[in-house]
């Protein structure tokens, strides 16, 4: 018995266990497809073991082993869509789109010489790949790009030409190579950013793609040279390592984002506001300009929670955040400090008059109100601001001055119009 595939089976089996554990913790849709791909790689290894130890069924087992590589590539391509859920339909698209290519691989393995069979499977492979790419774009909300269609037509045209000129083995190698190059390209294109782990995984997929032509070249140039299977399988383990580090990097990024942003509104929280304020103060000081820190407090928010409950209160906070954001520039930083309190850093400012105009605009941002449970709800906002460096030369003093101005404004409105001025107004 030839047990050369056993170490690979154990190693890939360990990777499957790792990805299964990660899936139970993260519940990422992409990880579902990755797990399926690595399980099919186990099938590939089992088929190679059968081919090496069963002479009568070697061709069939080897055909299954090679076909699994194409199916795995399609699944990894499909996994590039982060928003895709793993369902019977999506998984079947990724699997069945590889059927024509798998049939062609079997024809090559069994030495089929009928030209019509190669032509039919090439045309069917082109159609199935275009079908998969269209379904992938539709599920991800991606626009239709003509260059992708042209690229699919081109790679299958090369495959058809190799078959037409009597080079089926080279066509098989080309098929496997371009599939994994396509995986590498989609992996990079759909990544949120080109991080080190993303680049590493992309390069590992490229190395996996070039294993196939490199093996053919070795067989031609150095037919008696022996290369251990572990060398050829190294790119697979590098891909798995890159995927694992990509997941770890994404989890760290999400944890950092959660620590710096408000979970309800998605706005920067107090911690991030302080960081942005210090950065803006440094830039302002270097340029010899001014900036403003604006503090906003919603009037009557307690009555909203008492009357409608906290769920409606959360809706009001999200709506108010959107109203404030719509009245600010792209360089302004809007943050939620907690409860019903917001703050804004106005970095590009033309002086106190400009700050007063923006503050007035923010005060009127909630004037139109919103509809809650069929009733019109209108709340107000008390706004105060301070200027750097005139009202404070550090973040704490600047915030204290803006907060004091806001409460002075609130107290003035109460004294001028009575306590009812700050109550929530309800309309039919």
C-alpha cells in the first residue's frame, strides 16, 4: 500500500477542524464556503490514495481527484462574496458550474479522442462559468463588467485552441491554472483593503495555480527528478495559513471598530472623538487657524423613553444622528458621547460667526420631527460651542467650555419660555 497521501490527509483534516471551530465562533458566510472547499480537498486526497493503491480504478479515482480541484476553485471564487449565505442554491451553483470542466477532465484522463466531445464540453464550460459569474454578481449586488465576460471567453478560447491542436493535457493544465489565478484575483479584488494577510493569501493562490504548469515543465525538462508531494502541496497550506490570518485580522479590525464607535448610530464614540479632536487641534495649531467643538443635547429625550419605550428612543437617536450628519461637511467629525448627547469637531472653520451659523443650523436640524406609531413627534436640541484656542488650549478645557455654553443655552430657553419649551410635542 502507498501511504504517501496520508500526511496530507492528516494535515488537511486538521485544517478542516480549525475552520470548523472558527465557523462556530464567527458565523461568517465566507467561512462556510471555505470549509466546504477544504472538505472537498480531503475528497481529492482520498481519491489520490485510491488511485495509487487500486490499479483497476486508477483512472476513475484520478479523474475524481482532478475534478475536485476545479470544484474547489469555483467554491473559493464564490466565497469572494462576503454577503453570500451558504444555501442549497448557492452551493449548487458553485458545484454544478464546474460539471462541464469536470467532464472534460475525465475525457482527457480516459483518453477520449472525439473532437465533438471536447468542443461540447468547452462550450458548456464557457456557459456555466458565465452563469456562475452572473449569479455571483447578482447575489453580491455587483455591476456587470464587460471585461470579466471577455476574460471568461478568452480563457476558454485558449482551452479550445489547445484541444483543437491536439494538446489535451496542456488544456487540462491551463484549465487548472487559470481557475486558481481567478481565485487569487477575486480574493484580492473583493477584500476590503490590501492587508498583508490578503496579499499573502493572493500570492499563495498564485503559487497554487503555477504548481500545475511547473509540474508539467519538470516532467519534460527533468523527467528523472523527484519532488516530494509536500513541496507541491505547500501552496495549499500557505493558502490555509493566509485565510486564517485574514480572519484574525478582520476580527481584530472589527473589535477595534467596535471599541471606537457607538453601536446604535455607528458614529464615533467619546474615545475616538478625543483622538480626532487632538489630531485636529495639532493641524489647526500648525496652520494658525481655529476649530470649534460643538456639544448637542436633545431636549425632552427622557419623555420619549418614558412615553414610547427605549426601542423608540433608539430610533429617535438614529434619526437625530442622520439629521445632524446631513448638515455637516465631510471633514467634520460627528460623535455620540452617550445617552442623548452628541458632539462635533469643526476643523475647517472661518471664525466664531461661522461656528454660530453651524450651531444654529444644528439646532434647527430636528425641527421637522419624525413620525412614531402614527403620531408626529418633534423634539428640540440645545447646542453650545467653544473655539480653539480662544476658549481653551486643551481638549478638556475646550469640552468644558462647550458643555457650559450648551447648558447656558438650555437654561436661557427655560427661563425665557418656561419649562414646557423643552418638552416633546406630539401631534396627530
